């Protein structure tokens, strides 16, 4: 009989349910055993039953204290991540934690120290690393066949505005949205960012400036290995989720365009229409969410390193802090200034 | 609690397991309850357990005689399809049957008559109708916005040769492989084929001519609505599963190219490389298999017509018979000649 | 000083002027010296002056009898082609002749015999062979790197209907339009067509059936080398000039899509729009017309074989005759039946 | 008879000959009458004869002093541009001048003042504005149908390294190469650049650092209208001339990819290959060179404004100076700092 990792799920909101369904149906090496959510109710219990989950709690402690549970998926609100990591680590459980661990570097460091001390595995939920497109770019760069990377480019645009209620508490575009891109450029370049310069503006009229935030940004960066990089962001592409990456290297260039809804082309006297990009992250990164959960459970089963570790949990936060400082102060900011 | 359709699976070979996994994990409206396979063994029992299937039989009769089972998936060998359809119909069970129902028109007619008499639902497994690409072509044509269809084109090439042991008993390229395309042209044109002319040749040197078969074919056809059509087939594309469709209409053209492994482009002094098409039907029609199972269970639950009915089970077989006759006799053959 | 070929142009209609402008401006090895047109007038004389043409005649004999003229471009009406070829051959002039030489095989044979006897060079104006796209397909097949050709496909659709006045005297779709495609399949396959089966229909409602003609056709064919082929034609694509070719070979496939007006993509909430194909042959084959004229003059200067010879002038006419016979009689027709 | 502009060509090097050939053959409204080059020799005289040019001089004064000449094309070395503009202006001749006018802002201002005073027309050779792709981006933005521009992106990579002898005297990447992109972003955004931040590095190992120059650069910018922009440059793409532009606007995005050598796709077991981008500016901007010459002569004939005026001659130089200063000083630089 196949060995499985018994998992407790912390948080049964949108992202918790997404992970729960993948663990239940698409990750053969996982046994999703328990779920804890402070707002546990009948609907969640019914959902849990349909997923074959045996235990439903409102107190996460029930999961930490169950010795049969080997690993947790932390999908609760961001402000609980660091604390839950520490409690899981102390209980000797392996940890998958949604991004970001925290927006405070000291809290992240404390959480990572607990993980280190306990000797448990940690994987941070930078799901885009598991997308077939971005992975192709990274693997091509990492193979060395194109030589050293020179220019790393990421276009990352959300399909449409979030509500201003969300924006108000989002932590700003760099911490909320670009953080994925900061992880991506590190992943693609295979090197750490050393400096950023950020330009940003509220151009859409949707009201980001009320909260001292921007809807449009371009961020340049330098990498330790000498490469240069640039990210361009928009909160509202309107045509779908625009997620393109490109690395120009010493001997050539690898780039990926968006996954499309289909591969159609309709040609008439009026024009030629092709399909739009997939709408948002649920559509685009559907398979990537499954892959990251599989790779986590396999790392646990085989006692190998997780593909996204503690360092990946803290570096993007530093870059986001530096980008925010650069935008505010109108100057290049070195990562060392915010550490 | 959501209403579910209790299903018995007949046949646990490759295609049976594929449907079983989809029913267990990806079709919320299905309850996969029992499986019967003449070669039932421990491995299949273990697989069934992991899918949450309660009953494992070697005798299909156990499924037909269980009044709690509302529907069956017939995934057994082709020569059992017609008989199983009749037994299921007599037991009052709704039927999903893999293609083809049979290669003998009279047996198909007998099976369809039993379905008719019992008033049960029947869906035939022409999975490509549920592919996002082909569906886009069909929906565009059916919408009427391009006007009447004039030219219907299907390119359908398998990635590589089957073994000659398989070819020997396959029934020939038209019944084994092109039958999917014969269904596809009817689906795209929204009209019945009235005549075909087939050209074929064994060009690969793989030995198809030993069995009076061909590896390469082009088939032209006429439709009742006046449109013309053409299918081109190869047993060995080598670069993947080449599945393109196109309909040129009175006001323009809709066409789809292949799904690719990713959306990458690698550019160097040596050339520019993009990703290959997905390898074969498991990769290309993965989501389509889930969709067809979902639509079947929903048709059962909602008592609506299934999306692929009895007529769709018999017409492609007629076209395949006519195509074989055309190739043999070197002349156009009307469908009415083989009915 | 560079050696040039002194050329006389026969016919100053649309296609004559097109060749004249290319010879004057874009073919350094040509000296366009004289033009003859039965409807010579002031406008044509002014055009000729602007092209640097020294002599304007209404009598073509003035060109045939001028010993300083080494080559002629026959761009007059089709019914004069065979006769002009014979007169040019007798005058010892090399000949570029627009397609078709004639629609009567005996007249073509007579003209080719005169060319043969005089030992002059003949090039027939199958301009598509000089298109960068189709040439890429042919060169890839001819290189042998994909192995033997199995399936040869040509999609050829004009952008919009010709006037019914034109259709009435056009000689029918196969002789007027598909003849280019019949040349193309021979060029791509590197082999002669041995049999065709043609399906055709008047579906547009534009009135082709009044003249016993069709606006939509599909033609299947067999080649001497065993390959199979198919052409699909429409008189009215509406979205532009649809000129795609594809050859599937033993080891893979080479295909070309259309040249587009530009490489743009406009993405909005409404959809994603790309550019249309170029509108018609003037736009699509602009550079190909220049290349064919260059290659002709270079063949004359270097005394090498022209790239499109007499055999290429007669074979497509045979295929067109066979296709018309097939459509009329509803059966496959061997080329040997019409020779 | 069509009215023509009589033109004198100053400089018969590579770019001078290119303009000369276009004026002689592809611009019906131009009469290329004279050429002056300090290194006038037999080869140039023979070239001039073949272009139908009547007068060949080594002294440009012969052109300025000929009252029959209405316009000049200044294609001489950059250090002569400002002086020749002034001499042409004083002679009352309209001026097409290759870019850049000069690298010294005061010299440019002096030249523009002379043009202004003389009331002659000036067009600066920013040829990319006439490319079908970039023009499509600009026209789409300018139409307003996508709303205000938010993000302006230019990728501009040369196919391969220039010789270090050239680099030594090139004036640096921003003045030599990026200057075209600085013009392009103004053209696309329809707004002036107000600030730039430049990152650059010598990563290729080809030796740019010896001359205090870089081979790789990313430049961010702000525009008066609030938009943000970014350019990425490489001296050596290796796969061809990479010239892509994109503008993300309030309602969507318009982008263009590269013109390719052809529209082919070759698919085998080894992979799928498409054509490379055209190699360099002669291939890519061939038609754009013709269009800019046509538009210039038409502006002269019709007494309308030229499409690229004096302001377009000075602004990109300012941006290049600001970018160089930014790279040197490691900070954002406002355009007003270098004016």
C-alpha cells in the first residue's frame, strides 16, 4: 500500500479549500485528515465530509496536538502564519505555508529559526514556480545552454481591480501583488536581487491614491550575478491574467506567453480574433497548485528538501520593502538597507 | 446534500480506470459504487479501494442486478458493448458507452432499439466533442455568426505507430482511428455525411500493408447541408498528437491549432524553438474526459438529453464502412450504399 | 559595367505593368527597352516613359523583329500566349510567359515544341514558387531531412468574388484559380500527379452555378511517389488571401501560415485581435514577382535552366482538365485520361 | 506629368546609397539629381549612373549652390549634420537628415534655429516610426480606443556586436543605439519623457567596459502624461533584430512581435521550429525607409508638415544625455537637468 502523508489543514477559506480539494483528489501521496477553522460551520463540515476529511475543529491546537498528523497546510489569514509556523515546528510537523510568511522581517526570522531548530520541512506557497511556462524559462536558464542571464523580465498584470476595501488593508502593491514577481525573478535569474528602483503611479482612477498606493508600477533591479531585471505591473489588465516571463542570456532568449482559453482563430472581414488569456490565478495556476502540493508531500515522504524553502520566504519580503522605500524616496534602494 | 448518480463501472482496463478516476475525483455529481471486470484481481481491488469504490466483481451481472445502481460506464472490450448496452437497458440503467458501440450496424441497431424501448439514457464516448478547441469551432459554426459552413477540415494524426499486433485486430484505420474524425465532422458541420471518397496508402514502411491496412489517408465527403469536407490522417506524426479542426463558412473561417506543452519560445543563433503539441489523447483530452462524464451524470440527474446520443453511435460507423468500401473500390461511395 | 538582358514587354495591362515596374526598378540585370500593346495610348506611353522604356508600339511584331531584344515578357491576354511564344521562339528570344500558356493541350505542345526547336529559354509565371513561405516548405521537403512526403496540403482561398462577367469567361475554377495550386502541389511534392478526385459546389449564392461553375472545391490527388494530396478552394475567404501549404513527411511536418499585415495583438475585455492576412496576390506575392523576374534574367545571363520550365506549363493544365472531368462525372480521373 | 521634388544626396556611404536607391526606384515623387561625397570615386559614379543620377560631386557646396535642387538628404557622417542643415537652410532647401542631428544640444539648437529662420522643412530619420508594426501600436494608442497609456515598453536588441573600433567612437549605447528607442517611446506615448533611471552592465565579455560603455541596459522613464515606460537593450541578441513594442492602456494592451523571415513551422520528434526574426535593420525596416522618403517628398510637394520634425531631433538626444548621467551617478535624472 502506498505510503501517505497525513495532513491537517489550517484555514478553510478560498485558498484553504483549493488546497484541500487538491490534497483530497489530486495528490495520491496525501491523506487529508483534519481541518481547523475559527469559523467552523455546517457548510464547512459538509465540504469536509465530501473531501473525506475525518476531523473538523475550530481550534487549531487540536491539529498541532495530534501526533498522527505529520504535516500542516497553513492557509489561514496572513497575520497568523508566523505563529502557526512556530507552533507546528514545535509539534514536529512539516509545514506548507501560504505566502507571505509575514510582512515583518523579524517575525519571519523568528518563524524560520523555529523551523530550523525543530528540523522540520517548510515550503512557502510561491505557486508560480510550478507553472509549466515559468518553469520552462527557469529550467532553460538553469541548464546553462543559453549562457549567463543578462536581462530578466516579468510582466504581471491582474485581470481587474480588487475592491478598495481590500486595497486599504493589502499592504500595498509590492507586498500584496509584486511579491510573487519578486520571487519569480529570483527563481528565473538563479541569483539574489541586490538593488531595486521602483516607479509607480495611480493611473486608473479607481482610487488607489487614497490609500497611498499605486495601480501601475515598473521596478528595475540588479542581481548578484550581474544580470539586470525589470517587472511591470498593472492592477487591471482587463483582458485576463497577463503573466509573461522572459530571460535574455548570453547566447539567446527564452520567453513564455500566456496560456489561452483555447487555440482558436476566427477570421472575417471585420478582423481576426484569437482567444483571451485565462482569466485569473485559479484558471492559470490550477495545475501548478496541484504540483506544489505533490512536491511538498513527496519531499516529506522521501525526506528531501522542499522546492521552496525558508530563504524564499524572506527574500521577496525584503525586496518588497526596498521597492516601497524606493518609490517613496525616489531613489535606488539596496536590499541591504532594509535588512 | 448534493444528489449523486450511483454508478457501476464495467471494465477496469486503461480507459475504465481513466473514467473511474474522473468519476471518483472530478465529477461531484457521481458516486462510483461498483466495478466489474472479468480479470478482477488484487491490483484492481486496491485501485478500487483507493477510489472509494465499495464493490468489486468479476461478473458484470452483479452490477446489472443491483437496483441501487442507476447508471453504468461500459469500458469493456468492444465486442461486449452491444450486449452490455442491452443488458443495462433491460435493467433500467442509464448508459455511458465507450466508442464504438460495435462495428456491425445490425448489432448497433439492436442495442439502440433496446435503449429506446427501455427509455434509458445513452451517451457514446466521443470525447473530442468536449475538447475546448473543437467545441469552440463547433459553437462558432452553430451560432450562425459566420453563416453556413462551406468547407469542414480535420487533421488527425496519432503521435506514433501502434504495434502491428494491435493493427492486425484493429478493424482498419477508418473504424479504429478515423471514426473519431467522422464523428467530429458531423459535429462541426451540424449535418450528416452523404458520400465519401477515400484515398489511402501504406507509406511508413511499418507494415500496415501486411494487414491490408494503410497508415496515411485522406477522405473527402459531402454533407446534407451542401458543405464539403476533408479529413487527413497519419498513424505517425512523430511530433505529438496533431488534432486540428477548421470550418470555412460563408462569412469567414474558424480554426483551432493544437494545445502545446507550454507557451515557450527559445531563440538563438541556431533557430527559434517553440513547444511541441501534447503527446497523445491522455494529455490532450484530459479535461474533455472529465467534461463528458460530468455532462452524462448531469443529464441523468436533470433528466435531460445526453450530449452524444444513439444516432451519434451509429452514423460514424456507417461512414467508416463507406470509406473502407471507397478505398477498396476506388470510387465515391454514398452512405446509403452501406446502410 | 554589369551585363543586362534587354527585354521587350508584350501587354501593358495590370500584370504587364506590374512586371514592367519590377523589371525597371527592382531587377538590376534587366533593361526594359520596349513595350507593345494593341491598345497603346498616351497614358501607357507616359507610364513607359516613367519606367525609362525607350520604345512603345501597338504592333508586337516590332518587338519580335528587333534583334537587339534578347527576351520577352508575355503578359498579353491568354489566347495570344501560345502564338507569341512561337513567334518569340522563332525570333530566337528567350521567353517569360504568364500562366497559363493555353487551356488547350495541343496548343501548349505546339508552343513548347517551337521553344525546344529554337533552343530558347522559357519560364512560366507560376509566381507562388518564389514566395518565401511556400519555398520554405518545398526546400524543407526537397532537403530530405523530413523523409519522403506522405500528405501534401494546400489551402487556397481568394479574398472575394470576381465579377460574374469575369467568371463567365474564366474557364472555370480549376483552370482559372486552382491551376496555381496544381502547380504548387507538384512543386511541394517533387512528383507528378497521377489521379484526381474533385468535389465542388456553388454555396455562396453569388451565381457561379449559372455558368456551370463552383465557388467551393476540394480536390484529392495521388502522386507518382506514393504521396497523397488535397487542395481546398474558396472564391471568397473575406478575411484576405488565404494561402497556406503543408507537407507531412515520414519524420514530421512542415507548414506555413499566411503573411499578416503586421504582427500586432490588441487585447481588451472584448477579446484579442491580431492582424488580417495580406489582402490579395499583389500584397502577398509582391516580392515573389520580383524574384521570378530576377531568376529569369539571371538564367538568361548565365545560360542556366529557368526555375519553371515547359513541363511546368503543361502539367497543371492537364490536372485542371482531369479535375473538371472528375467533378462532372463524379469519379476519380487519371491524368492519363486527359492527355 | 507628375510633379517631382529634385533632390541632392549628401553622402554616399551605406545609408546614403540605401536612401539613394529608394529615391531612384521606389519614390515616384522624387527626382534624385545629384550626389556629393568627399570620397567620390569611380565605383560611386557607376552606382550613381545606374540610379540615373546626373551629377556627381566631391564638394557638397555644388549641391547647396544649385538653385534647381529643392531638397537634400543628409547622409554624411554625424559630425557634419548640423553644419549641413544650416547650409541647406540658408540655401532655402528642404532637409531630410539622418539621425542624430548632433550629440551636442547647442549645435542642434543652432541648426533648428536656422531651419526655423529659413522656413524650410526638416525631417529627421527616425525610420522606425514608419514600420508597420510600431505604427500599428502608435495608431492604436493615438486613436484613444484603449484609453490613456499606462505602461510603454520597448525591447530593442541588435543582432550582434559591432566592432570595438566602432564602439570606441560610438558615443555610448544610449546615444548610438537607444536613441532610436527614446524616439520610439515618445512616439508611442504621445508625450514627452520627464525623467529616466538607467541601469547598465557589460556582461558579454566583448570588451565594452574598456570604453566605459555597456552592452546591456534597462532604462525606466516617466512621461508628462503620467505614463511609465521601460526600454531593455542588448547589443547582441544573436537570433536576429529583436524590436518589440507594447503599450498597456487604461482599457487594454496593444503589442507587436517581430517580423519573421517566414511563417513556417517544422515539427519533428526533436522539436518544433519556427522562423527567426529578420536579421537587422536593412531587412526589418526596408519598407519603412521607403515610407519615410515618400512622406518627406510628399510633405515638400504638398507644403504640409513633415512627420518627424525638429523637436523630434532634439528630445531623444536630451533623454540619451540624461540616461548616461543616470547610469554614471546611480540616480534618477530629470530631463530638465541636462537641457
